């Protein structure tokens, strides 16, 4: 009888130990969703994170100063690019033209790479494709037509450095801004730009070649952020 009591007591203790241990094993699984909720995606309507860019390579020919926090009442385009990215390079003339178009509208374009400064400088020294034939002389009437262009031809950018000098081109090798924007917004491809509106909130996310209408709307105060936010969320779901 004594042995039976000891056996039952032993089984009861083991059972209590196992039952008592189960909640401890389940706790990490219960905590995981809470940790995920603490880091919501950066999206339309989110407050735009401050930027800490290491190297400001160009400043719009002196028109702009380096930015850390966004000034109320102004509009910013934060664009991400790289020297190895063909679509990024193809977007550069459009960025330069857009900056010139909105020169008096309080718009500042900030283009950010995460490459080393020397890599970016080497790229900017390259000649533009349409500058390959510059300096060649034509004969007859064609030469006269070229002469008539005069100063306009001299103002045509000859290198990528001259082209991008129209706006703020930067590089941030520690990728801090890339992490705060691209990764935080789950954006995987470049070029990608974020339009930061007059209230310091993100109004639009997309390809820089598609930003004309939303940028004009943000500048004019006619942009419907909520409508785009719904469409943006749908597009994200469709890409999953």
C-alpha cells in the first residue's frame, strides 16, 4: 500500500510539472505578434522620418541646404537610386526637369544612394550619351545651324554631374535613410520616391517617372491622400 501511494504521488508530481511547464513554452509565441505591432509599415499618411544623409554631393547649384527634418509648408521628394541602376539613371533628366519646374513652389528633390562617395563621384564624371558627339564640326549648312544654337548648346549638361546638379544628389553609405524609408515601407526596387507633403507626412510612394500628377496635387493642395492610400494598399496586396 505504501509503495502504491509513493507511485501515485510521483506520477502526480510529474503531471503537475508537465502541466505547469506548458504555459512557459507558449509565451514566446504569444509575444511575437505584439513585437510585430510595435513596428508598423511606413505608408501613406505616416510621418516622414528625419533623414541623416552623410554626403551631400550637389545642392541644386546652391539653391538648397542639407535637410535633416522637414520644414512645414514645403514639399520634398526623397528618391532612392544607385549608379548601377539603369532605370535610376534614365530618371535623372526627369528629376532635373521636375526640380526646375517647381523651383518657385517650395519643392526640394533629394536623391539618395547608399554607395561610397568615390563610387558616386566616379559615376558623375561620366559623359552623358547625348554628349558623345559634342565638339565635332559639321560642314556647310549644318555647321551654320549649330552656330545659331549659341549659348543654348553650352548650357546643355555634358556629364551626369552637371545634369544632377539641378537638384540635391546625395550618398549615405551607412544606409540609415534607406532603412528608415525603403525597408520600413517594404519597398524592394529602385528608383522609388516618397513625396513628403507640407505637413511632414508621406503623400505618395512610387516610381519617379510617375510622380508628376501627385506632386502637382500636393503642391496645389488638391491631392487626395486617402483615395491614393486605398489604391496603394490594394496594389501591395496584389503583389503578395
